[in-house]
C-alpha cells in the first residue's frame, strides 16, 4: 500500500477556493428567498462581488471592483431572456412567488458557482480576474521561449 501524495500549495489553495465558491453559491441561492422585488437580485450580486474579492485575496491578486462588476454583469448579459423567466415568474402573483422561488434559487446558485469557477480559472491563468488585453498577450508570448512563440504564431 502506497502513501497518498502530499498536497501541494497550489492544490491546497484550489481546495480553499472551491470551499469559498460553494459557500457563496449556497448564500446566493438562499438570497432568492427575500420577498422584496429586486432586493433578492441585489443581495445575490453583492454575494458574488464578495466571492470575487475573497478569491482575489486568496490568490494574492488585486481586487478591482469595476473589473469584478464587469465580469459578473458581462456574463449575465450573455443569458437569454428565457433563462431569466423563473425570476420574473416570482413577481406575477402571490401564488407564483412560491412556485418561482425554487427555480430562481437554483438559477442564482448555478450562476454563482459557474462564475466562481470562471474567476478561479482566470486567477490561476492570469493572476487577475479581468482578461488581459491583446497587447499584454502579445508581450507575454514574445517574452516566452522562441519555441512557444513559434507554436502560437
């Protein structure tokens, strides 16, 4: 029987980041139980921004509120209007509030989880949550080894 391989610092950091993501996913899903229109969505957004801030702190990256907001709302802008129907259903009538809460909570939790995984991937790859500009990508490739530069050309 062989001993398990020791965890590296990167693996421990990733486990901690996944714990942060799961906790914030649960909170975002629970925030959909707030009965006031738009307050539930504002609560979920603040939870997602707080998750981005904690992930940046964990990876030693600078937290930029504007970049976090752009990433969060940019992904949300890519959703189709039909995918937001469960949230809209909640506000049609009193009875539909209870029928729409569960789908809204599920959508909010799923969105927060995917967002957390995306942010973690960006922090691992780029050391920040916003995407590098095309000029920065070119600089990185030219400063890399000649074989890498040729492979990307």
